[in-house]
C-alpha cells in the first residue's frame, strides 16, 4: 500500500522530518516499510487554461484539433490530439520553455500545418501518474493563468507499506490511521478528522434500508443527495489519487475513492434515480451479474449482494453493478457505507478472482464505526470543493454501529512486568492516549483503559494487546535484551508424554501405521450416518464452529472412520491411528478428559481373508505392552453390541491384570460398506495411560537353549464362534516337564463351515541335555490323552 506524505500533512505536521527517518520509525514502531520514493511533478511553467474554441484539423485521427486557450493574460493556440479536448474545458497548459515529465521541453512548432505554441497536459506529462489517454480536466472555478504549482505541490514522497504487516490493523488501511501513528511517534499534534455532523439531517425522510443477513452485514448506512452536475475533482484530490495509483475520473466517483484511501472505509455511490431502496441479502440463486468493469460474474446462492427489491445492484464489499453506476447525467446520489463480515467477502472475492481495494479492506475486519464517519467526510469534501449539493434524506441505517468504547484493566506495573524493563504506568498512559485511547487510574493503582471503537475488536481485546501497543511505541530498541532469570536445574522427564511417543514409534515404525489428527468434536451428521449415539453424556462446546459440531468426542473411532472414508480411494491397504484427548461427564456430572489411542487397519484387496490383518493389529497392541515393559495383555471375547463397530463375533476386550483397557474387532459389514469400497477393516482403541510403563523398561533376555530341542505341531478343529482365546485357555491347561512353550502358527476356516483349523507348535527341550525320542513320545502320549479328556478334535 502506498501512502503520501503530502496527504498525511493534512492531519499531522511533518515539516523538517527526513523521509528516510519517517520510513525507519514507521518500520520500528508500526508497520514494515518496503521503500520510499520522491515524486517530482511538473510545476513551473504550467498554468490553468480554459479552452475557448476548438477547430477540427484534417488528420487520420478525428480527435486532432487546434484549440484556442485562455491562459490569463493572453491566449495561445495549440494542436491537441486528446479525445477530451472540448470547448469550455478547464485544463493544465504547459507554456513554452516548460520541461515536462520525461525531459521534453515545450517549444513552439508547426503541427498539422498549424502553429502550436503550448501543450495541453495529461497526468503523465505532468508527472502525476502514467495516465496519458486524455487531458487532465480541472474544475471550472479556477481562474485561467493560475500557476498549477500553487494548487498542487511540485514534490511529494510516497512510502510503500508491506500489506502483510497491516493484516491485523484495519485502522491503518487509510492515511488518517498512519497520521495518528506518526503523531504518536514524533510527538506532534493530530488534527481532527473533519466530518459533517449528520444528526442535523435527522428531520429529513429516511431511505428504506433493510438487512436480511445481519451475520454477513452487521451495519449498512445510506443517504440520498441531490447533485448538480459531475465536475472534475479539485486538482489536489486528483494529484493524490494519481500518486497512489488510483486514476481520477470525476468528483462523484473520486470522492468515494478518496475517502477509502484516507479513512480506510470503502463507500459507493449509486445513481439515486435508479436506486431508491436497499436490501442486503444473499443471492439465494445462481445468477450472473455485470459489474462496473463491464464484466459478467457468476454469482452463487451464498454470495452476499446489495439489492433494490429483488434486483441485484452490487456484489457486497467488492464492486458495484453496471446498471446503477453514476453517469454524467446523474442528478441524485445514493451514498452507501457499510460493514461486512470479512470471511464472506474473502470467500466471494477469491472464488471470483475479483480483488478490489474495497474487498482488500473489508477482509481486514473493519470496525463498523468507520461507515458513519465516511458519509460525513464525503459531505465535507463536497463543501471544500465548492460543489453544490443538498442532502434530501437523513442518514438511514440498519444494524449495530458498535460505537461503544471497550474497557480493559491493566494492573499496576503490568507493562513493566511484561516488558522486563521499567516503563512507568504514567508513560504507558501517555502512549495510549496519543493513539486515541482513554486512560484513568483504577482504585487498585492500575489503569482502566477505554478502547476507542475505531480500533478493531479482533485487534485490541485483552491486556496483552495493550502491552503490545505500549511497547512498540515506547520502542523495542529501548528494551535491553536479557535472558529471563531461571534456576539452572534439570527438568524431570514427563513420563506421560514419553510413553505416548513410545507408542507412536511402535505403531508407526514397527507396524506401518500413519498418525492422523482430527478435531476434538463430533460431527452429528456423520454420527447419524454410521449409526452411533454416545452412551454417556457428552460435554458441549459453548461457541461451536457450527451447530452440528457442538459435542466433544468421547471416543476417537468415529472421526477415524471418517478419515478411512476420505482415504479409501488413495490406497487399497493403509493403517491409521490417532492419539488424542476424549471428553465425557462422569456419574456425578463432573467433566472428565483423558488421552486415548485408537486405530484402523484397512485392506480392500479382493478375496483376502481378514485373519492376517486381525492378527497383525493384535500383534501391534501386544508390542505396545512389550515396549512399555508390561506383562502380556489378555484378550477375551467381547460383546458384539454397544457401538456400530462392535457388530461381529470377532470383537475382543483387552485387559491388563483383569482391568478393561481397550477393545479391538473386525468392522461389521453394514458399517464397512459405508466407509470402504471393498475388503475389510480392523479397529482398536486403548486407554493409553493404562499401558504406561517405566521410562526405561528392563530388558528381558532369554538365552537360546544350549542343547538341541524339538517341536510337535498339532492342528485342532475348533468352533469358530468359540474363539481363539478359549482354545488357548484349554491348551494352557496341559503341563509336561519337557514343554518350554506353545506358539500359534496359523488358522484356516473352510468356506461355509462353522469350524476352523488352528495349528499350534509345542516346543520341547531340556536345559541340561538333548531331548530324546522317549521324551517326545512321553509328551505326545500325555498330550493326546489330555486332548481326549478335553474333547479336542485333532485334524
């Protein structure tokens, strides 16, 4: 953003200050300056002239004329090819000997067979801007012969501000905000921002203004004004607009742009004969709208528009409509000044690719109070320009102006404590007062600070914001850098975090899981989709992101299943896990929070049985306990009810020393079809803190046997519904002195049968000798007899 020191001089005296110093102090105290440049305008030798006669000359261009121009003491003739050279126009005339922008010197010459003794100037030839398409038109009231340098200073300094450093400061998107900052920085008085007192028009009839969407449009104001013509703007106004890159058009258009760049508040002028009422509402339907640039834009139902009745006349906060624009024949203005929700303007602007100076400012959460000030300022500028106008309505508005001061308390010595250096409260009060805040002593010796409504609510809200204001203007360079005092001692390890990190490493590095993070609330629509209703009372968010995202999650699995749905097309096989807090109310209504670990393993490969994936997830859970140095966990059959993911017989409860610490299972077919394209998925959840172990678990090492051993494999026919856990319980009941361990090998379930084939390997050996044939036979005979007594069928 460009700011002009000439413009700033209307509000604060900057005389004697070097531009380099101004730029440096702004960077240190307020916003980053990217650079500055000195603007040299053509001054000596340029006077005001009035075209008295125009003679068309034979030429390939119909615009070439010989103009007779009154320049005060005499008349000059000049050949001109500008399309807006007409009889009666007031223009800038460069007399012979004048050096124009770019270095050319005006001399008398013969052009198209006529003697040309001067040059009628465009803004580019005067060094005002790059605009060269037409002459610079001036107001008719200027006397011919008046030197232009008495109306517009021949020099200006432009300072370029980095826009990113202004994102949180809507008050700095206009010159007056920077004037306030420079006043505080250099200790120079700030002149008031002159506006017409609008209450004096309260006796006039209102304009029909209605807001149908107060969330997206908190405030809207409009005023009808009878206008007498549409003359050029005063030369000082034109020069300032050109300097910062906004071309001048005419007074009725320029004045709205001028206030936008001066105060930071966008405004718009409708042709009052075409627009008599205002309704702010969303489009409601998809349609096309043509804006002032002549382009048609696709409008969506959720886009916010300004309407007259049902007819759209502007894209709110972005650009006005072509049908209601101000024209040379406009005789009544409908001035509008409004406040819009930043997110709505940004969404529409980005989607359309239509970024304007107005949208840029509304996206920064402008305070509504600016909307009223802008209308009053436009009327002031009309009066200063000598423009004849007459308000024919009161300022009519809808919504909340939010013109109330906000109160923030600063305890005594609070700024000193935060800064780490002595900044007396009186100094802090003086700094805050210099930028428009009001301060008074509180009974506790601190400061009660009144925040003016022109400072955004998102900018200044808490004591820390006030501390930032004081310290940046006090000067961070005046605060000596020093390390905060702190005792030098080791920090004890946070065992809970270390256990969590260990679990993450086991799943991610050892078992191919990918960690994800979801929001800590439920989406009600998704819960209805999967058929889940939390069995215990949930905690609700007081200010939820949306009405259907109010309940805090009491389990991680629903959100994980939503991630499975999103990623099902990315890969056929993947594993996800999340470690995060869950929330609930206990039996007494108390608020509870605890970390939970949950995961889902997905295999969408066609025709692959879920057994391998199921055992792989179980192995991962067992490794979590092993890595924490805990005894083996117990897995027992769980109820196939209570939650939609517990809908199969392959549901296991997980216990540690007879305490339930989690569960795992195979996703039921009904739920599987909602989140997968094919295949199956295995889920689990764990109370992760119940698996906490020592920081450095003791290593358990069992040396390999010294003497050779042997093994025996047996395959058992077992009812699938009875489950693996019951079979292992039966097998563990057999003891033999040579038996050193039992290892599960594999399982096979024939299609359509109720039984499965479980294969186990029984390891045999002695610590002091080699196993013998007699030992193996003894084990085998004893085990077969035991199996017969237990009713085991061996395949």
